[in-house]
């Protein structure tokens, strides 16, 4: 009989096809994998399973007569930011942060926003901040100089095009001038505004200070505190503008975090400042329509050597959440049975299958500790002295993706690449700076779009994929590793507590997609360093690395009972 | 030439005006020399970056690497900005 052991993961589906003969070890004919189609356990996931089985069957010339599945529990992961800038009440202060790296002048100044065309009349009593529309820089400078000569007091200038320095050189090099202000049309004409330009390499100080900002905008003391969110939003920028608007409460518009209900009925906030409860403690989470086996959350990591970035990440109040749900249906099993036209058997728990699969690693035997780190969960199995304990903890590779994506500002598919690929900074078309500070010199120039950018570096062909995040590779690498530590290593510690601890000095075999990532292996090894464990990566059937442990294990478990 | 500068090889006054504006905005030094291929201009540039007109287009060449231009553009202000940002090691922005 030919059977197919199928592991439908949250990210990847793996299929191990084997021939079972009475009294003999299973003969493995094929191990393949592909992306999971649809949610784990859903009918849509059958597409990916059948595609893999059909392709393998064609190659082998025979089809499986039985499909073997594990008892599946779906995991959902997501990331929620409770404090995106646009959601904040800025205390009646509008802000803009120009994209240009070349503002002109230095310092902070305040005045009333006017259009350049408004400078044709008699001068106003107040200092003004003209807004220069897309216009030739010589013509704009001539009109600004003419207005100054007629008595207009220019406090600062807003330029729509990337002409700030050109205009500054022709008008007044000391005036703060911000340029490339794409939303200049939205600035409220007649409103009182403040502009600050910091020296090269510096960041705004006066506009980022709530009291100084309130003074510049002539806010009364009752509104000064309300300006704190606007000031906070300008931290870390070289140039900025703040505009006084109608008074508002200035209270932070603090979206309430979802609440998690624990088994004892108490509730905790799913918040970046709240540690997730112990494994299995959460029964429900607001907004998730399912009874839960486990829930885990993690904040964005904070670099301990970069207070400015740490503050910016903290202010986002972002939290990545993973929930492991009970599954009340068998729609995947039914879909597979109907469409494949063969018997579908649920063999047992994923953890048990992972242990069986891990045992095919040469030299491993029946390892007492097996850690399966996949897309959705960290599964821990401890079998020693005739007893076995196993837990599946929500939150693994996908949650790392979400956190990496939030830091880099990319979707989760790109984040998945960013999680596993090294990065470089393209210093010049011929020089790459690596995460360890080392340099590579290219024979042919890098693409122009990569220059001065943090880029993902594909290992196979060396191709570069530029990212928009302005992070040096050394810092990004630390954040990436911290995300893996905060999710996978932290979750493994929760799982270890749930099984009553791990025995010291034993062999632990790592399997699953995350076990292919050396950084994850390093973080796991560090998390378990006190236990003096022999931590080894699985090599399923001696040729598949740490992948396909569950698919192979399902076949082995089934062969024992069939 | 020893002062750090990108070299523009042309005698076209309008081209010089447009490219010089881009360099002024980016606060990067530009030296203008007699017409020559962009690669020759790059070799003369202490920053290894050269610009030169070829027909009605502007070419940006690097002193190292292949002989052919690295970028070609029909917008002198834009390619000037790219050359200046390349010298300043800033992201290049919009590309041709």
C-alpha cells in the first residue's frame, strides 16, 4: 500500500509518500513541499495538498491509496498598531515632515502661512512663511527678494519642489527653508506655523519639545500639554513644520487594546507593555471568534543602543499576536477524501508525528526533546523515563514575519524574505557594507535603485532588493535577531514551563522551517544554555534537513499501527 | 584635479546651468571641463563620477567598472541630481 503523510502547516504543506509492506520498514518514495493554500485545516488547503500528491504520483507512477493527516489546529497571526500617527489627537497641531534631505538654513522660526502670490500686496504686520508652488527657483527667489524689499518679514519658507537650497542661496541662507513638501497644498493658509531645520546629521529639537513648540505656536498654557503628541511625532526628523489649528483635547487617542480572557475569567490587555500569560492560560481574545488553546503576543523590539529609534518604535504601540484555536470541523479531511477519492486518516497529534520524524535523523535515535518550530507554533515534546509531555505554543515564524514587516514597513511576504536573508548597505555602486561591518567590492556596479539603501541580499545569485527603511544593516540585524528571540526563544521558554521544565544534559532535536535559520538555532541555544543540552538540527531521513518531520512521522506512526 | 568634485565635460551653457542647479541643491561640488566622453570625465573626477553629453542625452559614468555609462537620461537636472546624490551617498530618488 502506498500512503501519503501530509503536514499542512500555516505556511508550508509537506507530503511524504511511502510504500508500506507488512513486516517491513516504510519505503519512502518522495518528500515534497509547497505553499499552503488557504488557512490551515480549511477546504482551500486541499488544493495545495492535492497538487503536491498529483505531481509526486506522476513522477512515481503510482498514487497513494490513503492520506495521513495530523490533528490540525489553525493559528492566526497579525499585528496591530494602536498609535499610528494619523490616529493621534495632536492637540490641534497639524504637522508635516518633508522628505527632502536638503533643507536650507538653520534654526526654528514662526510666522503666518501665506501663498507666494499673497506677497504682491502691502506687507502684513506679522512675520510670514510663504509657500512656494512648483516654480522655477530663480523666478521664485526674485519674487521673495522683491517682497522682502517692500517690507515683508519672511520668517521661513516652504517650497513644494526640491529647490530649498537653491532658493535659500538666492534669498537668505540663514532662513529655515523646507522643501519637497508634497502636501503643501493642504497647509492651512493664514494659520500660524513654526518651521525648524537642524544642521546636517542633526534632528529638530525645538519642535520636538512640547513646551518650546507651544511657545513657537503661541499656544496658551492650557494647550501646551496637548502639543506633546505633535512634538513626539516630529522626533528624529531633520526638518519639520507644525501648524496651529483649532484647539482640541490633546488627549492621546488611545485605542483600547483588545482584551484576553483567561481560563479563570480574569482579563488582561493584549498590549505591548503587558507580558503574555503562561501557555494555555488564554481562553478568548477580543476580535477572535474561536475558543483558544493558546495565545501569545510580542511587541516590536527596542534597540538598547538607539534611544531615538526605540522611542519611535515604542510610540507605535504595536503588538504582534498569534492565537492557536480549537478546530470544530473536519472540512479539510472531507475535501481531501472527496477530491482524492481515497481514504483520509487522522493519525494523531502533530507533536507525536514530529518526534517520530525527528527520530529518522542519523544518530538521533528517539531524542528525549524534540522542538518543532514552524510558521504558526513552537511545538515541544519531552519524552523521558516512559512519560511524554507535549505542548503547542502559538507564535513562531509568521509572528516574526509580522514584526519584521512592521519595522521595515513591508508586507508579510517581503518580511518573510527579510527575516531569513542577510542585508547590505550599498555604499557606492561598487561597495557593499555587510551586517558585520565588512565590505564587498563588486566587479560590476549595483543597480542605481539600490544605492544608499538597505538591501536584501539573495544568497544564491547575490541579487539585491532595496528596502525603504533607513536602517543601517548592523542595526537591522540586531532588530531581526531580537524579533526571533522575543518570539521563538521566548515562546519555547513558555512551552518548557508548561511541560514542567526540560531535563538538563539531554539531546534536543530542532525540526521545522525555522530550524533552517541559523539565527533561530542560535537564539534557541542561548535560551536553553543553562540546561547544558546537546542541541542538534534534525536531518529527516538523512537528506531533508529539519523539514518534513511531521509528514514523515505520520507515515511512521501509521505503519506501527496499520 | 584634486578637489573633491564630480566632473561635467561639456561646453553647452544651458546644460551646465541645469546640472549646476542640481549640484547646488545637493551641496556637492561640480567641476566643468572641455567636452570629453563621460568615462574620461569620471577618470578625471576625484570622486570617480563623470557626466557628459552624447547627442541630446546626458551620460553618467563611473571611473571604475565597465566602460559603458552607468546611467543615461534626457533630463539633465535629474541626472545631475542623481550624480550629486551618488557623490553624497544619499538615496538617488527618481531614476530615468
